C-alpha cells in the first residue's frame, strides 16, 4: 500500500527530488496544523532494577516451579500424546519429571479459547521413554561410530540397536540389543566420520503395505578407541533391493519398559468435550521440592549446567547419604517480625563431617562491566533466618566470601536454634578487589541434624533489601519516563506463578529476586506508570487475582481478611494499603514477549494453528494471539474489582514489522481482539533486529546510523500508521507504537569483542544520539503514542542506557536526548513542517535498506503546548564523510508560525559526532537563554542563536523552546483531501493489483472512503471497498476497460470529494493452463494428461545449459494440485537414499498467486529427488512451512529417454485455499557423475525463487 499519511515534509520531499545536493541550505515553513496529538513522554523497558539492593541472589528459597505449553499430537480420551522432543525437551528431562503436574486444556470453540478440562498427572503418568534415533547410515555401510560427551552420565547402562529402512519408509524391528557404559574418555569436540543420509521420518500409519525389510542381525560393539572414547558398532548387511539405510537407535531406559511419550491424566473424561484433541493448547504447571539428576534429568545432561542444583547449591539432594536438601513449607510457628517468608524455605540435612555448600560468582574488579563492583568502605548487611529441626540437632551456618579484606573479619558462623531466629552482621570491604577471576560468595551448613533456611540476603546497609540505588533513583527522575515495561518477567522459560510474580522482594522463583510487587513500589515513588509484561500462561483465577491485587481495597478494620481477599492481603502485607489502581494513572498490558519470535517458545504463536471445534475455522499465528488475549481479558474482567481499574487499562499487542499489512501479525490479532488499544513493533536502528551486519566503528557506520530515519525508519513508521488507519476505517481503533526501539546491536555470541566495542562506539556516540532522537520524533509524527526505549540498564556493550556507576554512571547520548530533551522539555502536539529546501544525499542500498535518492539530511520537528513551542533541528551529516573535506555544517532557516516570543531557551547536544559517553560524560546538554533580540520570524541558525555563521553543526541536536508566543498563525482544521490519486493499471489476467489513494486529513481523522465502479452512466459502490486500497486478487479479462473512482466524505466537507478516475487494462493470460481432473491421475500414462498443455522449462541461470531438458503439465481438483514432469536426460543420476544427491526437481507454489517478496503461509518450496523406488527423496525448503511428505503421493518412472515424475500436493498443505491462478515455478536439478549440478526453470531466470515468491511464474487452473 502506498502511504495514506506523509507527515514529515523533509522526508516526503524525496519523492520528487531528482538529484542530491549536499550543500543545499535547509529552509522550513513551520505551521500550527496538528499532524499528531501530544503522545506525552516516552517509555522504557527495564529488566531487573539496575542497582537493586542485593548482592546474593536466590536466597528466598521459593522452590522449583515450571510451566510449559504443549500441543497434543493426536486425539485421546485421557492422555496427552506428545512427541519425544516436546516431552523430554530433546532428551533433557527424565520419565518421572512431570509426575504430579497440573494441566489446563483449552480449545477454540465458537471463536473463543475455552477451558475444557483441568486435571493432574499421577505418579507414573508421565511417559518419556523410547528409542532415540542417533543416525541413519546409508545402505551398503554396516558400521556406526558413537561418542559420549564428557557431561553424559557415567556408571549407567545405555542400550543400542539398529533397524533397516526401505525407500518407502518401512522400518524393521530392532536388532539384538547391545548395552554399554560410557567410556572413561569423553568424545566431545571430535568429528565422528559416519556415512549418514537424510531420510524423512514417515509415520507408521502412512507407510506402504509392503513388508518391511528384514531385521538386521549380528549387531555388536566391535571396539572402543581408548584415546578418543569412540565406540564402533557393526552388524550384518540386510539383503533388500529397495534398502535405503539403517537407523541406529539408543535408549537410556530398558527397552522392555518403554512407555512412549505423553501425559496420562488422573481423571476420566465424562463427556466428548473433555476428551483430549489434537491441537488443544495444554498448559502444564509443576512444583517440585527437589530436582534429582538420578530421576528428573536425562543422563544426557547429567553433568551440565542444566542439571545443576538450584539456589547455587553445590551438591545434589540424593547422591550423598551424608547430606540432602529440599524446598518445603516453613515448619513451626513463625515470629511476627518474620514478615516476608514466602511459601517455602530450604531444608538441609547433614551428617557429622559433611559440608553442605553453595556458591555464587558475583563480583569483580573495576576493569570489567558484567559483574558488580563492591566499593571499599561501603557497609554490607548479611542476614538469614534459620532454625533447627529438633532441639538435639547441632547444625551451624557459615558465610565465607572471597577476595576482599573485611571488617569485621569473615567468615561468620551462626548456630541454628529450635525456633526461627534472624541472624545478621554488618561488614565492610576494606580492600579493592583486583583479580581477573570473579569473586566468590560462599556459604555452608555443617554439624549433625537438619536446618531450615530462608531469606538469606546480602545487601548494602544504606537502603532496604532490593531498593534501588540513589544513583538509579536520580537517573530515573531525570528520565521523566511515562511508563516502564517490566521485562524482568518474560523470556522466562520455565516461568512462574502469579503469587511468585506479585510476592515481596525475594519471595519469588523469578531470577534476580525481582517481583512486580517490588517494582510497583519504585514506580510509584517516581510517578512512573507500569507497562505490565506478564507471561501468557496464567489461569483465570490468577488473572482475577492480579486485578484484586491491583484494584481491591483492603482494610482490616472493615472486616477484610486474607481469606476473603488473599491477593489484596498480599499487597497490604507488603505495606501498600491503597490499591495500586488509585496510585497510577495508566496501566499498559502485554502478554509475554514477541509471541512471534520462536526463541521465546513455548510462549509464542508463530507457526501454530488451531481449528475451531464448533465452526471448523482454522486460526493461525497472530489470530491466535488475538483470541488468547481475549481469553485473558475475559478473566481480568471477571474480577469484581475490574471496574476500578478498567478506565486506566490499555492492552498492547506486540507486532512484527516483517509481517505487516492489514493481515500482519498484530494487525490480524487486533481484528479479533476488540479490547486492543496499541499495535507496536520494534524498529531498531541497526543490529540483529534490523537484520543488519555488525556496525563498524568508522564514519561509514556512523553515517548509516544517522540516515536510518529517511532510509528505513520513516518507511517502517509510515507502514504501521497506514495499517492502523486501514483498521480504523473498518472500526478497529488501535494506535501505532513501538514496544522496543533505539540503537540496535548484534546478538551476544554472534560477534567478537572488537565488534562489540565497535557497535558501542557508534551507537553510544553523539551521532548515535542524534539518529535515535530523529527516529523517535519521526515516528511520533505518524501518531505513535507509546514509544519505548530499550533497555534501561548499565553496561558498555549491547543494549544499555547508562555507563556503569564505577565509570561515572552517565547516560549515553541516545538516551539523554530522548529523555532529558524530549521527555523533560519537548512534549506537545506534533505540528506540520513543510520543506522548501534541504540538503540531500543518495543513499546506497544495504541488505536491509532500499536505495534512496536525494535523502534529506536535516530533520525538523515542532511540538506545541498552548503558547509554548518546542523546535527540534537534527543534522544527519558528518564532517569529512562522505564528502571529503566538507565541514558538515548546514545553513538553516526556520519560518516560525508566530510573531513574538517572551523567552527562548536553547538546549543542544553538539560537538564531535564521534564522541561517546562510554568512559566519561563528554556529550552533555548545553543550555542557554537567548536574548529577546535573537527572535525573528525567519529564524536563522547562526552565532546569535547558539550555532555559528556556518549554521547547524554535523550530527547535532538543537532544541529551541519558545515561551509566551504571540501572533500565532492558527491553522484552521483543513478538510481532508486526496494527496495522491489512483492511476491506471495495465496488468494481465490472474495477477493481483490495487488502486490506491492517499488522504491528507486533520485530527481527529473521521473521513470515510468508498470505491465506486462505473456502469454505463451510473457509479456503483464496490462492496467492501472502504479502505485506501482497492485490491483485485485476480485480474479478470472481464475487467478490461473498467473505470473506478474513490469517494471521500467527512463532516468538514459540504459535499463528498471524488478522486480522478482510473482505468483497468487487462490482457489475457499467456502461460501454462491446467485443466480440472475428473479423478486423481495415476501416472504419466493416464489419459487425462493428454488434455493438459506442455510447458517447457527453458529458463537458465547457469554458466552452461544442462544436458537434460524437461517439460511440465498440470491438472487439479478440489483436493490437490497434480504436476507431471517429463525429463529427457542422457545421464540419469538416481537420488535413492539421499536428497540432493542425484537428479530431481525443486517445486515452488504460491496457492494465492500473491507475488509477495517474502514467504508466507500460502507459499511452499520443496525438493523431490528422482529414484527408481516409488517415493521421491523429499526435502523441505529453507523458507516455507514444512510439508508432510507422507501425504504427498508420487509416481515415478524411468523412461527410454530419461525419467518422469508425477507429484500430487494437497491444497490443505498449502494453507487450505487456492485461487484460479497460482504462482508456480519448477527447477530441474541435473547432476552428472562428476558431481556438477545445473538447472533449468519454468520462470525464474535469476535463482531467486527460494527466497522471493515474486519471482514465481503463473499457472491458470481452468474449469470445464
């Protein structure tokens, strides 16, 4: 869609600029026309509160809690059938892990997620045992080498067996079993040279009726290499003409006891509704008192970090009879002063001579920035609550940190008493820690008997536990943030309960000891609203509990008790009597984080689908987000306290700019979620979020950052604004915004130390600051209300807003510009700025940015609050780059929309564009009051006005505040008008096309559109044609010569406006025509193929044409698409046993003929390798949703001149729908004995089809 709105004239100018002019002066006409209402101050994302007063983590001992989301693989009454991968998380959890879990089963019924069953998993109900495939060895080889990693469990039996598989996927039973123990030598890091093949797994129910190959015999462990630890297994070959290979399997349980994978439920379904169905959303909730390597973790992870004990313990609960641990409820009465015990404590039992230890590597020297630094002379509190189990127990607790000198000297030892008692000491570091090795905090329990521990804390004495440092309070106050997004509570993996989320500081299973209850106290003290990010998995009772916690009054004097109001009582106990709904003006709400982003699974919806059990409608991706958000919102509204918070509550849907458009990820969610208020994306400048390579610490890297807004940011903002405008016209009232934005960085682990530093040098420089403020202001002109700075925190590399305290603690320029300039002084309605002249430059394309001719190099923005105006002028230039020898200054004239001002304040960030705040506070805000004589209607940036005679310095930010303005030239609300008219379309039958208009409109936008088609002398409304784009999914010859126009109406218009007319010219389709089949074809000899025209594959993009040639014919029916490839090839290479090893064909299908540039649900790419067997060697493409090859019947034959292949692809595997014209391409893969591969294609001559569906050709599905 072309832009509906184009509000920043410095950017819109580029559409007509013909040549770049670096030296052009910048001249702007400023108006009072509002293009976007005041969005207020911007927000920020925060994880655990920086400077939170805790040195040792995890001392709340709240136990082990896990939640996950699983999807049943098939229907069953009382069993949740799961895959090996889901049930064990790729061989991480053992069979008994989920015993005792609680489950909630949701199903879509009549367009809504509905809870259909709750149940539990009894002891023995969790099943996670079976064969695990290790490798498929190609036919002709009867040897397999296996090496165990060093972390795999020793002294344990592992069972191996081998099966035989034919080319149809039929698999024999297992051979004789061989049990082995891990050799003493681990084989990690060693390349093991097995001769494997890539064989698709075919479910047993889809295999052919032909008999499976014989069971391999003579399977044995032939030997162990003592140097490498590699074991060699051998077996006797199986004699079968269609043998594909051998699957070597391993089991870490006795095969006799294999149970498969899934959860057997304790209860029984009492009706059809309660039975488990494939596609249900099942949430699993588990609490465990201990985690044992022997029973809960798979032997594969025995000695890994994954299986390490919690709470920094150094021993396992059941491996040493002299010591054990468990998380248990608090025994005995608790004293009144034990105010925040939480639900659990840590129970440790030791025998004489045993030492139960725990350790955390926590602090470091001043030469690093990833560990905290303990300042010399700053007092620290160490405290713990504890008791012995019996009066006869003689157990003691000792705390012994390393590294520093301490006063008084440590370690300190306390003896447990039979009743709960708090022990504490105040110590002070007396020497600086200088080691390159992380400093150690260590504690231990010794003696004889059992001890209970809780609230083990180490924190600075100057403030309460988990309270932020004074430096953070000051930094947050100067930020003037509207809201903070609570990022500490997402990306949680195993996750948490609502009680854990809302608990007091340290009373949680969440890493970092952070809780929402603690953060809300800090936000309230600063006047900052909460943007709640909470994982999606809570039960309806928990969501209602959240509302009670936030909004319910609680007064014991009026009869309120924990029994009546348990959640409000929790808040009251934390010292907050007044409901939070009476404290904050706004609550923003977002479930989970980037639910389109698979690394955050299981709390994601991308590539998921679910079918409505009542209507049969299938929902996918963003639609599932919308329906799930409805389910959550319904649970919130069910609380009797909802009315108290509802006026302040705004739901935000986290979107994905890659999936934009009216049917984009969050956009499709908004269509199904009437409570949605915001659609947000993450338009980062550079980094992995943009898809960019690592930024280089040179002027090219800085110039790329500075020109982000004109080259990429403006388009991203405009596209989302257009999507929102289209939704508004359809009655869906959402606002555009950003859930994260700012300087972008590469992902940790993908860049080296030099690249990390390079990105910091650019993004945390003055140039990076100008670029970031520019992009945020630009987005605001498009009506973005919520904008979010990512991420508040301290550090040198990656995402951070401030330097570490020990290097000064100063904010980085990008954050300072957005908060101390805009948030503190620059908010207001955004006004239209018209450009007369601006310097420009031609920007080359990058991997993520389109080339842009004559990009504007000055950004100008104007906001207003009454008679106060704030004028931002930002330079996108550098000195000496890209124009060598140029000083980078720009003459600037600003024609103001008022004739006088009582006061003028200049706040600027200027100087060397390359300067950073990494090591010192070099880039500051310089503030000065300008004299009254500095005012002029034609306001020129010169020495009198804080610049110099040359104008605006490079990469600088100038912000002028004019107060007490008079003679304001008020711009009356302008009626809407067409900014861009529809243009004639010349196209071809079957292709999609669109007529578009752009509308310029005053606020609030109330205009309505209606497309009309001319019929004789009348104009007839086009049904559904009420958006700026009138789309034709398939151009028809009958539309040739049709004339259209668009009607624009508004209350500001006396009469409707009509666009100019646009005419369609539609040529008949020329290309492959596929007749409709009367029955599925049975192979090349089927008579139906005679009525299908032959289309040659004659496009080449190789240096030399292949020897093989090919043609394709097609048929179709309502169930499937049928393709017949006939190949003439003097040298046929069989692909048996391995995809891509011989001749074959790549198939590309776009069922909707969308001609989009990115793969979507309607696109597929797959490879079919020719073999003499009945089933091709299939392989899925890299960009499309994987196909189920077991449901793709094929007929292949060797011919006198080559080979043929008939492929059948069900429409159900292509999104379920198709049009009369489909996108299609085929690439013949011709390999010769020398291994050379050449291609011929039907349509794509540039080899782009694998990543760009727009390069597909077109085929017509003809009806009789």
